[in-house]
């Protein structure tokens, strides 16, 4: 492998969240956006694991890609006498960084298979780096395919130039910052804009980490896409006004029956959408689908430190010592989802049979 080769090119897809340089990984520190655009250079798996846990990098696809590069870094810097133990330890450390995003474990399983098939450190270095880049490239290609499938599911034909533009509402951040480039749900919105089919995007601020206000609004404004930022609690009023036709969100895990774990607040949006006769679409790569889990009741839901609710960047917002319930995700039942889109295609009214068809 040519270790000087970068992926992606800094000009490839506009905004990117991570850059691979062969012997190091750069991550855009998303905790500091939009005030600062600061890149962190990492040369070991421990640093990557910390950045995943600490939300420097977030979004299920980007987490998986970062973890794959973390394994590649472990191989690149491993010592000849202990390379197998070092790579194995890196995989275990990365696996423990976030419990809910199935893309993390999917990517690490791919890297582990390549690791076990390597007969020497030099072979492991080359093959693991190539596999990590392949995971990154596949994610970007999948984002582009999902955008096309989603427009088809929305009823827009290939020559939809005369169609009436639509307004949509989205939650959290599912764009280039959360993926290998372009985006999942935000990739669909990006494609609508490119095809002149987008009237307006309403972006939930997405408490408590404010991914909607800090990241989605920033990303859309950079790309000249019309966006209106709203408090999470204003979503009902927006949907009641009748302008929004689709709620489009991503996913961190999809179970065999079509239940979806996504950023906290997604479930309530699905209820609101059903009440207001607004279509609800989930867009995620097939690597997000976990067919080993029968339903959303089996998904492990991460809970984070209560300080994320009690304060913002060290500024207290609540009484000191108050108990906090801070789940990162909730589960949207399949019955409230109109369409699930992956790079393999799309299905309406997801259930077990529909998910089996979708995955081929």
C-alpha cells in the first residue's frame, strides 16, 4: 500500500470528519464546532478509542470508520515481537468505546478477520490499512446510493425537475460529519437540494449535545442549503403547520423487525409525524442493521454523565446534585416508520420479512 495516499482527498466531498494519512488519522473535533475547526492527529488505537468515547467523532458510520483506522494504526506502530497481542488489545479497547452503534462492531469484525488471516506483521499492516480504506470508500459510495434510493421512495422520478419542492425536518446530525462523506439522512437532503427538490430543512437543535445546532446547521449553511434551526420542542408546531412532508433521520442500530435506535428524541418525532400525517423515513447503511436482535427491546441503550444535562460547557443550568436521566438513544418502533432506506434499496412498512428482503 502507498502510505502517502490520503483518503478522502480534502477536496473530495467538501466537509469531511476524518482524514487518513497512512501512519496517522486526523479527526475534526466536533465538540468545538461551530466556533472552532480544530483537527486532532492520532497515531494509536487508544487515542481513537478515547475520541469515540468522548464524542470528538460521532455518528455511527464515522465511528465505525474511525475504529477501523484505529486498528490499522495499531498494526502500523506494533512491535515485531508482540504485534498480535497489540492488535488484539486495540480491537478490544475500540470495542469498549461506545455500546450502541453497531457499525463500530461491524467494522471491527471486518478488521479482525483480516488480522487473523495475516501471517506476519508486514502483511497485517498492509492488509489492515487497505481494509480500513475500503470500509471508508464503501461508506461514501453507499451514502450516494442511499440518496438515490430515498428520492425514489419519496416518489421523485429521475426526471423530477418539474416536481414541487418539499420541506423536511431532521434530527441530530447525519451528514458528512457523521459518515465517510456526503451523509445518510442529510445526504438525502443534500441530493434533494442538488435536484432543486428542496424547499426548506428544519433542523432540531438536538439536546443535550446540540448536534443539530452546532453541526447540522453549520454543515448545511456551508453548502448553501436553506435551513431553519428550531428547538426540539417546536417540532410539533412545525409539523402541525402542514409545510413539512417528510421527517428524515438516521440510525445507530436497526433490529430484525425494523425497530430503530437513534438519537434521543427520534421516537417522539415518529409519534408526532404519524399524528400529523407526515411521512417518516430512516436512512442508514446496511451495516447498521443487526439481524441478531429480534426487536428494539434488545438494543443496549447508552446512558451518559448527568453533567451533559445539568450544564453546558461548564455553565450550570440546573440545581447542583439533581438526579438526571440521560439516555443517548431511544427506540422507534417499526410500526411508526414509513420507509427504511439503505444502500441496498428501500422498504415500506418495515417488519421481519421486509428487512430480509432488503438485505437480500
